[in-house]
């Protein structure tokens, strides 16, 4: 299994967007590229963690869908 990679687009509930491998700070009045290497490395790490979490949830849902239920109308 390969390592998760950040997806282009806005990070959930944040004012940052990944476009063409560059982080941008965005607001209603405009945007500015983030160039500080420490800040962008933190954003990279957060985005990778979010991608890994999304993949883990998708894997759990897939496993859950594959499990046979013990009885048709009961609890597990």
C-alpha cells in the first residue's frame, strides 16, 4: 500500500488551498502564496494525515460492508 498523498484543493475548515503543489492562503479579498518552508511543511504533514485518515475511514467502511450480519433484523 502506498503512502497517502495530499489532494489538491482546500483543507477542511481552513483558509489554505493546495494548487499545483503550492500552498495558498485565501480569503474573500484575495490570496497569497505561502512560501515559509516550516509553515508549508506543517501544511504538508497535516494534509498527508488527513489523506491517511480519509483512507482509513474508507477501508473501515469497506470492511464493514463486507461483514455478514449475524441475523437479518438484529444487532451485531
